[in-house]
């Protein structure tokens, strides 16, 4: 496995790069916008394709790099389902997995620092975001923070992980890089409490100043936005109602770009075929399945995903490859459900 711990000296943020192997897919956790050029350079040096960029929560101390990385690489942007961010490609719940290559992260919902805080767990390590620091814990006094929820997330979820599990936090202000669950249980001063009330009293009396970039970072991170470039994409975007009128036609194939777990969890549009977005490049090259379908059968395609971001990116890629008879469902399954579109279980 390729693993890099990257540091932003302005916000004291740790960003994590994970990949199965050189030449494979990569994932970034908590990227910082000011470091995007550095990430792209490192990805090139390691011969990696960025498949996913993930935020543990809506950050208050820096602007996220998710949007910029998506625009540069067409990667999938990922956040927790509780996030209030306007647009991301994929939202995950506790119990879901975030997968790239042979790497899988289990999703753990850990509210308290904010109401949309998540941790990501591998076999030997956990990425704790701002839920658990090395000899500290995330503050709970803004963004719907709650010390009692934080106590529950820490003591009934994170600290239940094995003692030898490595802890990789979202920040460090003292120069530490890694700890373990056992170390934090033994030596973290904020965890040496005997009750939820004691922890709440401790956190309610920290009296910390607000992060310097909070007034800029939070609004920016809630508005990652996505505006597919070019008139072609706008023209080929279907509303849910328009897409519904295409369903069942012999000359139209609906293509589901989501991952298997999303399909199982949320259902599928009846009759659609599954081609995960991560494999889109191989499907559109000469001889690829989408290429063959459109050129040889003459059938049109309607691409869809969870929220419309992946399908818009895929539409751009198909257009660049010269595949023209393609449209996509704006707003994805979310818009389809709001319009009372039919769904079936896989």
C-alpha cells in the first residue's frame, strides 16, 4: 500500500493519500485547497489516478480541496450523508465502505465536534478527523457541536476500536503525527473523565477563540458547487420528469454510474445497466462497452448517479471521445425520487 501523511502548516491540517499500488487508484482524505497543486504533482510522481477525495466534515479552519480536485481530475467527491454541503458525488452513512482498488474504509458516524463528523476505519488504522486528536479532542462549541454527542462518539465508538489501532488525526498543533487508541485512552487528558457530564463541563469551559478562517471557510465549504463547463452538457441535461418519459423506450438505455453499495442501499431505476463511474474510461475507449453500444446499436444513453455530478463528468468524457447520443439525469437519483420516479431493489 502507498500511504502519505501530508501537512498544511497554515491550518495544521493533515491530509492523507492512500493507494493500493503504483499505477493504481488513489484516495485523499481532508485535502486543503492551497495544497492542490502539490497533491497533483505527487499523484503524477507516483503514477496514481485520483479516484476519490473525501472530507471528514465541513471544515472551519481551511477551505476544502474537494471541488478543485474534482475539477482537475474528475474524481468522485465524498462526504457523510449528514453534511450540508451543496454538491458532492457520493454521500456515505455509517456502515458503508469507501473503496478504491484493494483498499476499503469503513464509515463511522461520530458527531460531536460538528453534527456531520465522520471517522474512517481500516484494519490497522483510523482516520479520526477532528473527533479525536493526539492528546486532545475536537472542540464542540460551533457548527452544531455537542459535547454529549462527542462523548458518545468517543467512548462508545472510537475508543471501542482495538488498542493497537493507529490513530491518524485531522490536525496536530504540537508536531505529533500518529498515536494509537490505547495511548489515547491512557494519556489523553480529555479522556480521563468518569461521566458524560464531566466531559461536557470540560468542553463547555474551554473558551477557545474561533478559527481564524472560520467566516470564510465554512461558507466556502458548504458551497463546493458544480457547474459542468460547456453548452453541450447543459443541453444534454434531463430533468427527472424528462428522464421519466425516456424510461421503457427500446432505443434508450439507462446507465447507473454509482457503486454497488449505493445501488443496494438506495435502489435503481428499473431496467438500467450498471457501469461504475470509476471504470468509465475503459468503457468509452475504442472497443469499450459504451462505445460499442452507441456506435453499433444506435441506442441512446441516459447516465445517472446519486446527485448528478458523476453523470455530468461522465457526459463530458463521452463527448470528448466523440460519443454523441448521450444525456444525463440532472440531480441524479435524489431528483428522481423527489419526482416520484420508479425505483426497484437490486
